[in-house]
């Protein structure tokens, strides 16, 4: 969805300071890269932040470009539920010891600036031993890399049309990463790794250009491996529905016999909760099947239709409708981007 060209938005609506900071970081990390010689417009087009519109044949920001380089007051025009929130509670007697919100008006509010501001906040109290290489101290440990991956993964895979926004919560012994949108590869595959299916591929590309994030689907398994190497409690992945939401909890807590005993004594409670979650998922699945039936009926009558027409008919948002259409073996797409339409396959008519 982040490849959409925003035809009515000029490139001047993007935040120049954010773009300059990103370009400088790209240049430092990849000295001699061919993009260095490009002017700003050409550079934005090359990384996927801008594209030529079919409407006026001029260069305009893409959805990804607006999300990562825009100003919050412009971003919400295209993503009404867009919201980034960092909450830090290191002193239980204080409601917030630190908070950063995209809507504060005190900074740009875009994804790029949020990432770097929040990353510096979540690592400042991480107590892990540094290593030595050739007599030099190496402060960038596997834990730091895992936290970068967790934060980038949260932002890259968020459904920015979804509700409640991205929320990062840090307290004395854990960090919780929450983003709107269900897990596209499924929770089991996400944990196992080896398969990458990012919700926002252009955002992933732009993060990768500044050496952030894994393209191979190995990011989450690396996080689990790092936590295991540190002897900390295993990370927890949760997937919630209605509204769809993905939650990753990383605790800086040692595994102990006491915790293992508590885990064993709580098996019955966990099993009950798991059963309730499966029941809830089954209900959601049944609802999805009902929507699929309605889509087939609609396409049988109308032959071909765009996402927005189907979404209006079944009463769902465009993003959720696209997800359902992608799951339907009986439906095929024709055309690309704004001209994409859907129809029933020949053997389904």
C-alpha cells in the first residue's frame, strides 16, 4: 500500500531536514553509493519516496515518502488514524518519565525521526557488556541490533490505515512494541523466520538503505536467539483481532527456577486462555468467510471491480478488503496500482 502515488501532494510538503538527515546517514554508511550524485528529487524517486503521477506526469510523494519524510499534519490527511507514541515509565510513582507523540507539534512526527529518537531512548539504560575488537571497545552489541530490528519491524509492518497507531512502551525491565495490523506470514512463521512478507515494502527498502532491518525474514529469530544467549525470558509475540494488532514483548529478566515453576502452575490458565483465543479466531475466520461469499456474489454480478467498490459493498476498509482478496483463490487481479481491478477466475464464473 505504501507505493501509492499521492497525486495532489507537492514534493515541497515533505520535511527537508528529515530528508537531509537521512541522506547524510546513507552517505556515511554507504560511501560512494551511486545515489550520492543525485539531486533531491532524483534521490527521492530512486529510493521510492517519490514517483511520477499518471495524472499530471509530475513527481509527487508516494505514501511511503509521506510516512517517512512528511510532517504529521500532512500525513494524517492521507492516513487519518496515523499515530506514533513512545511511553517510558521508569519510576512507578510518575505517570510518564518520558513520552514522545507524533501529534505533539514539537517535531516532524514522521516515521524516520520517530525511529531515531525512540531508538536512542530504548538503548540508553540497556545494561549489556561491551566487547573488544583489536583493542577497541565495541558498544554495538547483539542486544542493540535486536532492539533496532524490533523497532524497525514494528514500523515497517504497521497498517497505517488501522486504528490505535504504533505504541512503544518501556518500563524498568521490559519494552513492548505494538503496531496495528495482523501478522501477514502468521505468528508461527514469524517466529521461525526464513520468509519475508512486509506490509510496506518501500518503507523496508528505505530502512535497508541505511542498514536497518533484515530482508530475509531472519530479524525476529535473531531477536529470540539474542535473548536466549543473554539468559533472558523468551520474547512473547501476540496477535489480536478486531482491531488487528501485533504485539512483541521483550523482557530484560533472567530465567529462574521460580519463574519456571510459576509457568508450570499456570498451564491450566494458559490453556484456557489459548482456547478462548482460538475460539475468537474461529469467529473472525467465519466473519471473513461471510465477506468472501459477498465478494463472490458482487463480482458475479459486476464482472470486474476496484478495491474501493468492493470495500464499500462489504463494509470494510480498503486495507482489510485487499487482505481478504489476496486470500481468495477464486479471485484474480488485473492491472496495477490505481488501475487494479478484481474478477472471478474463469473456472469460478
